[in-house]
C-alpha cells in the first residue's frame, strides 16, 4: 500500500500543524455561514451558523397557542438547518482533501 513512499521523510508534526490550521480555518469560516429553514409556510424561521449555533428564531404569534404544531414545526426546522450545515461541512472537507473521497465505493 505504501510502496515507493519514504515514510522517514514525512514530518508528522508539520502535517498535524497543517491539519490543525485547516480545522481552525473551517471553524472560523463556519461562523460566517448562515443556514435558514422556513417551515409551516413561514410560520417558523430558524437560522444557524456553520458551527451549528442558533443565531435567529422567528415564531408566528398564532403558533404560541398551539403547542403540538409549534413542537412539530420546530423539530422540522431544526432538522432541516442541521442537515444543511452538515452537508456544507462535508463539501468543505471534500474540498480540503482535494476531492478525494475515502468513503466512495
């Protein structure tokens, strides 16, 4: 598997430093991305940043008296924005790896 590669020339400390730098850059970039989900015809709007931190939540007043609908719509909105954020993180990781997908079959 590693034929032709001189492992003695690989500097693990340098590689780990680069990986750590990429992780910090990804975290910083995540703060600048926003993902928004509108559910229930816009009755709930939930926004998170790329680090999956909630940054905004809007709830239509009429939902405040319908707890069951409120819960269902909140769960739907949360699942949607988390999925958006996760997909963006995967795409970003793939870009960092140069498009190599170790999970591809």
